[in-house]
């Protein structure tokens, strides 16, 4: 069994994947956001369909505007100054277009792929390092610090999971969304969120160590 | 790369890399995590902090677009709940996935908890708690 990575390897790995994703897609990724959208896939699918229709309609409008511009341009010339004002408003909407497209969340399928890939990546790492072992407990650390009883373990894991799921969605992100991507972009809301969830986890962990 | 296929590929590669890296650092190991949160072992803390420092520097150098979000009403209460849940269960939303991938079967219960929590949050917000939680992008 290999030892865990030294700190610098972990830092380089996490930084490389975050920077790579941002450069490739011009978006931030977040695991809790992916969970949220995948778990509400029915509603999210409807949103996506509406969005596609909207994009189609916008393309249609743009084509109509262009066609009518061509049509009117072919007509006998009118005084030039009047012609300029109807053409002008088309420009800003065309310029605003990439912004709208960029701010759309990643498609639903790709976020489901993210979650599945995390599982596969973890499986490859644990098999390659020889750390993979099917077990019905969470390891000696959890047993000593949290609870030794199987029923207590199930109850606390479930409660912890609910807190994580609810809390990350209320805060609008988790350790990947706020922590890596948001803090990397020096987004104030992400820095506040990261400081708060990290500080709380530190306080609760100290309490757990105190109790034993 | 910004086509649908490009984004799909980026998510698959990022997911594989994230699962592999986070597992290799040891975030799925409860005792390592707890030793990080109580500052007994700074290795994982430096991994995370070091990553953030590198990302900040590279984004600043490449002039990556900044999208400052508002500090909305849900940030502090949400982050407190999340921090508590993380310290107890050892799972931020990606960790139980890699715990199961390492063979820790009870982490499936954490995943069930996350599923319930995520769905509960959207349901409660739509119905009773009209608290602003910013964009749902992250």
C-alpha cells in the first residue's frame, strides 16, 4: 500500500484540474451543483428544453432581421440618416449573445458524467494504490472519534449527509465550487462561505476530539 | 471546446482527475480529515490551500473573467450546516462517492443523506423559506 501524496502533489493536482476545466469550458465546476441538477433532472430537463427553444427562436429572429435588412436594402434608397437608427439596436444584442451563452450552466448530462467520473477516478486510485478494501465500517478513526455502534454510525452518516446536502445548496456551493473555483476567482461570497464551513468543521472536529 | 461534446469531455476528464487526486491525497480517510481539521497534520490543508494559491496566481496571470457573486442570506447558515455535516460524516458532496469507490460501503448512507438534503433544500426554499441563495451555478 502506497502512502498518500505529499502536499505539493495534491496542490498541483487540484490546481491543474480546476484551471484545466476553467480554460476548456470558461465555466466553474461544483460537485454540489451537479448533485442538485442531477437530482432534479426532470425539472432541469424541462428548463433545458425551454432554453433550447428560446435559443432557436432567437436564431430565427436574428435570421428574420437579417433577411428584412437585405430586403429593405434592395429597395430604392431612402435618406441615409433614417436608415441608421433601426440598424443600430441589432448590434448590442449580437454583442450580448456570447455573455448569455457563457453564463448558462453546463448541460445536465455532463454533470451526471462528472459524478460518475469522480467514482471511477476514485476507484482507479484506490485499486492502483492497493488501498481498496470492501468494509462495513468507516475505519478506526470514525469508530474512535464518532461512534462504535453500527446503528449510531448509520444515523450519524445519514444526518451528516442531510446537513451536507442541505447546507451546500443553501450556501450555493461546496468545497469544490466555492473552495477551489470561487476562491480561485477571488469571489467574496466564496471566500466567506469557505471560511465559514471550514471554521465550523474545525470547531466540530475539536469538539469530537474533546469528547473522547 | 465550448460545444456540448467539449463540455462533456471536460467534465469526464475533470471528474476522473478529481476522484483520483482527492483519493490519493486521502480526503476519503476519516482520520486524515479529522487530523486536518484539528491541525494535527497540515499535509491535506496545505494541499487544499496550496491549490487555491496556485489557482489565484494562474487566474490572475491569464486574466480569467471574474464573476463576483452577491453575499446572499444563505451563505453563512448554509456553510455552518455544511461544515458541521462534513466534520461528522467526513463527506463534502464528492467525498462519499470516493469513499464508496475505496470500499467504505456505509458511505452509501451518507450519499442517501446528501440526496435527501439536496432535494429538501430546494423543496423547503420553494415552499416555506424564501431565502435568497444566489445563483445555483456552483
